[in-house]
C-alpha cells in the first residue's frame, strides 16, 4: 500500500519516495486525497467563474478559488516532506 501511495504522490510532486513510518504514510494518503478533492473543486469553481456574468459573483468565486489554492499548496507541502 505504501508503494502505491508513493507512486500516486510522485505523479503530483515528481518525486518517488517511500515513507519510513506507517503514520507518515497515513498522513501522505490523507494529503493526497485532499489535493485531489481540492483540484476537482478548483476546476469546478473556475468553470463557474468563467460562465458567471455578475462581477460581484465572479469576485466571490475567485476569492474562494484563491483560498482553495492556498489549501492545495499546504497539502502539497505535506506530500513533499519526509519525516524521519
């Protein structure tokens, strides 16, 4: 299972690394799932913002997109860090 998570993580981060502990593998798996979920939501909101005619609603959607992108960046950091 750890190897599969490492491979899936490598597709996103570009680095294949097997974790040294079970706890870290669980954390990476959760971060991986979070990144996937956030990317789907960001894509959905970008599509909605493109179609939206009202400027106020576009601003609201773009603000939400930026928040989700910050969350994605934070989750990506978890995927890239290796705990001893």
